[in-house]
């Protein structure tokens, strides 16, 4: 009775936790308290990732259930009391063939959608916009090569947070992109290896110094979508969030025109600064 009472208490506690979780199974664009699922999809790639995830979950559940049944059969039918004279069989050809072929079939079934998803992630469609992302210790820099401007994005300190801004996720300058447009993302690192990750877009790619990696996404929903560096990169690794604001095309064009003036790269000034610091030639 005590054991049953304890099980009932555990079940009640678990039910309370799940009840509190309620709608927090997943969130769109940001983590959710008591979250128990992937973030909601905001791009076609993330929809495919989520579908593949749940497909594998059912495969794993089926394999686990089969193994559990086989273990229970062994426990019940082949214990010392039920089977005092154990079998001396060492080989069973049909079973050996079966447990060789079935795993191969399972792996083949998993491989087909896995490779399809991999190709979708790696083959960048014709882009509508290109953004270069550079990971630095410990912030991100965003460059819009077609418009010739660049800006840094740093985490907003807790004491400076405004109403509605998320702790450890809000930034001073967000990456802004238009909705339903293919965004080609070039990723590199300036010092150590970082990782550019936005869960709701289904993208995660390393920012490696001296190398340019590429990924893409097409946001299907307007809003602000958060991510974080997912590679240990030093003491402030936990304080370099990513914020991507998705807006309609009209608002994006307005922001773009303002950003061109605010963040414009002065190529002449940069050239003069470089010339001033150049090492004089040895005569």
C-alpha cells in the first residue's frame, strides 16, 4: 500500500508539472519555461527538421518497446524456476539472419529522409538577400554586402533592459530580414570558433576563423527570433545572443535605407587609416 501511495504521489506531482507546462511544450522564436519540445518552426527547413525528429522518435519508441518485450519474455520464460534445464543451443540461423537484416532495413528507412534533409540544408536556393555574420569574442557583427554596411550586435545588460526585452537574449542591434525571402547567410569567425544558431529557423553552423561557411533560411513568420552561440568560445560564451527581426518587405526597405546611412562603411576613411598604420618599406 505504501508503494502504491508513493507511486500515486509521484504521478500527481508529474501531472502538476505537466499542467504547469500547459502551452509551454514549445515556443516560437525563443525558449519557454518548462519547455519540453523543439521550438516552433518558422522556416521550411525547421519544419522538415521537426518532422524528421518525430519520425525518429517513433522509430526509437518501437525499438525500445520490442527490446522491453523480449526482456520480459526472457525473464518470465527462462528464469531458473520456469526453466530448470537450460537449452544448450548456441546458433540459430533464422534468428541471426533476422537480426542482421532488420537493422539494415531500419537504417535504410532512416537514411532516406536524413539525406534528403541534409541536401535541403546544404543546397542554398537563389538568395534574395545575403548577410555575412562574423563571430567575435564576445559579440556578433552583421554585414550586408549588397548595401555596403556593417554593424555590431551586443547583448543588452540586465540593468539596461527595457520592458519586453528578454534577459540574456536582447541585443542593441538586431539582424533584420524580410519575411518570405531567401536569406543567404555567410558565417565566419574573427578569433576563435563560434556557432551561429537560431532554433526556430533550423540553422546551426560553425563560425571558423579563416573559413567562410554558408547556410540559409526563409522566415515564414514576422517577429523576433532568438538564438545563441552554441560553441564554447571563452569566458563570455553565454553572453553573445543572436536576435533576428523578421519584418514585411516595406518595413525592411525602410530599415535598409536608414541603416545605409547609420552604418555605412566609409571605404576612403578605412583606406586612409590602413595607410597610416602601414609599416614603412625598408630601404
